[in-house]
């Protein structure tokens, strides 16, 4: 086999491959022999048609699949020999097929995008400052309080008690914008706890000081995007920050009851109800929980830093085909999320064309990171195993409340998303590898000022 | 007999192709009433080749049964014509 490589662009190569004459002839003869067995022709017994006669009847050009396979095979061999690592779909030039002859070598060329060389050298022993997570007493107390509040009892406060922070209020409310009642911003007998910040910013604070039985109005600045249904979706919506003035809403409120939660003492009984034997054990469990949570957050933060650093060091522009695939994947994911949340695509305000432009930057960023991770995985011999895939399916199934088989089917049926999933797992594995090879400089968390 | 009435159609068969490669023989289905001389003339004129020999054979009709009625297919005349070395008829060259 003969081949040569032309360098078209930094990450674009043209492979010229020549398949030798004998190989072509052999393949063609094989194909005719096979065809002979299957074909019926008057005057000839099956399988006994002279090849010369057959060649006139069935021209060689009709063996498209044969040549496709042959080219694929030689293309892969050439890849193996040259050590090129392709990414995206290769473009195979078929023009040579038109005037193919049995006794001539077949020449064809392939244009392909290749993965960049591993340029990131120092991915081992990266130095990061790692915050040594310390669970402060305050955090601990807060969590403990939450646990206790599950066992607390509510006490109705007398009518002259003015609402304070942490009080539990029962209210009726109705929101108005420009004197028009707002949809979805109305409730009767609504219970809220001041200080939990579940309502709009400033809503809860303005309730402080009022007494049960009072009726009054408060004004609240609405967050941008308040009336868009897409709030339920975690992606930023392209074009979301356009034309959003500060909307002020007026809420009419009727305060019905003020209650206070009285916390019980932490006793062995409560510990038991929470599933622990002693009070100390409960305390320890809460502490460990908080600690883990903090450690995890810190780990995530560092991993993000690693990713950013990789992207920074990786200054090669990813090939266009890969970027496009990433954008497509992002859009597909978005559509899927919209569908999952039970909305129609038209209602969500999501415009794929807009997204294509606005997400481009992000897609380039992501692809750079993935490619960097991939090249490291290559260098470190990290691979995705069947077990990893199964683990991922299970995780996805748990997250989306679907059956594992359904998830598997959905991913397997689409080669693009399968590819994406393996890339993702590979990325995670590589990331873990880098993380475990980092050098950390520990520092103590400063106690939160207040 | 007009020469265009002599030859009915060329025969392309397994045996025919073997004969073609062995001794440059071509085979035809011809008019029952045509004789070897007429066949020679017809082949030479129509295909512009020179003929060395003509062999003929009457292929008997084979018995056929259709339900309870019996009968037979028509008998026909086969002609095997040997061409001069180097001469050829395009329609026999791999059909």
C-alpha cells in the first residue's frame, strides 16, 4: 500500500492512498464469484456463468459497498501506519470510483481533521491552593437547628405580637404589575418563614413588624426574566438579558397568623428518632456530613480551575467539525430539557439559530477542554470501560427517574450522543487522575465575618 | 429465402460460451427450412465475418403436460457456425 500525507491546515490532513492492483482484482473477482452463485441467467446453471459474461451484465461500478469497505479498510490501515488520530467524520473523495478498472490500482484521498498533538506537558503535579474545609460552630448550629425544627412545635403568637425574623406567617397575597394582577403570583393561606429567602428578594423583610390581622401593601423589584417560563431550565437562555427593565410589583398582603417555632432540647429521644443511638452520634454525623459537603464543593471548584487552566494552555483552535458537533449537542440537550419540563419548544422562547451563535464561544471553550483531557487520557492510557458506561447509565437513570434500559437505548441509538457520553466519562476519569496528581497547598478557611 | 428470415436469434448458453472460446463457434436458432448454405450466406452477410463450417441439428420438441392434456413444444433448428480465426460477432462477446 502506498500513501502520503498532505498538510492542509494545522489540524487538517489529506491522505492520498493507493490500493494496489492485485488487491483490487482479487476483491472484484471475489465479488463476482459470490454474485455468480446468487444470480439466475437463462442458458446457464447457477454459479456457472463465465465471469466475462457476468462482467458485461453487471458493471463493476455497481459494487459500491465493496469499494467503500475496501477504502475504509485501507484508510484505517493508513491511519494506523501514519499514527494520525482523527476526530470528527473524515471526508472520503469518491471521484476515483467513476472510472475504476479491474486491473488498475485504486487511488483515493481522504480529508480529515486530526486531534492535536499533546502539548500540555505539565498536567501532573499542578499546584493549587486547597481550602481546608472547617465546619464552623455557626454552621453546625444552623444545621442542628434544622434537624431540631423537624421535631419542634408551633406556637400561635398573640395578636399584638409583631412578626420577627424566623417567625412563621400565614398570609394571603396577590401580586400586581402596573395595576394588573399577575398570573401565578397569588396564594391563599400561604405559609412562609421569614429569613428562609424562598420568596422574591425583599419580600420577606417587608413583612417584619406587622401584626396578625393586618392588611397592607409592599413593593418588590422583580428579578429579570420573572415572567419567562424558562426559569425552570438551568441553561442560560440566549437573548434572555434583552429588554428587561426593572419591574416593580405591588403585593397586597393579608397577614392571618403569626407563629413561632419553639425548638426542643437535643435529647437522646430525638437522636433516636433521627436514627442515631446517642446525642453524640447525631452530632458527629451532622459534622461529617457538613465536612463532606464542603470537601466536595472544594474539589469541584479545584476541578473547574484545572479545566480552565487546561483550556488556557491549549491554544490550538479545535477543528470546525468538532465545534459544530458540540453546539449541536448543546442544543439537543437544551431541547431535551425543555421537553422534559413539559413545555412546548415554541413556548419556551428558545431559538436554536440564536443559540448557535451565542453558544459558539462556550462550545469552543468546552471542546478545547475536552480535547486537552482526551490527549492527556491518551498519554496516560486512560480508557472507558464497560463498567464505567453502566455506572453512567445508572446515574442518569437515577437523575431523570427513568429506567436504566431506556437511557441505555436512547444513548446507544444515537452514535453522536454515545460518543459524547464516552467523552464525558473519559473526561471525568482523566480529571480525577489530574486531581489526584495535583499538589495542594492547604490553607485554613477564614472564619466568616459577621 | 431472404437472409433476414434465416436467422431467428443468437443463442447464449453455457455450452455456447465454451464452444466460442474453444473453436470460435457461434450458435443460432435458425429457420427450420434453412439449409447450411443459406445459413452460411446469412451469417457472412449480416455480421460481416467469414464462415468456415456450419453444423446444424434439429432439436426435437420436448413433451409437456398440462393437466390431463399432453403435448410437446415445437421442434427447432440449431446452427453452430465456426468463424474464421480472429473474426467475431459482438453480441456473443459477453452478451
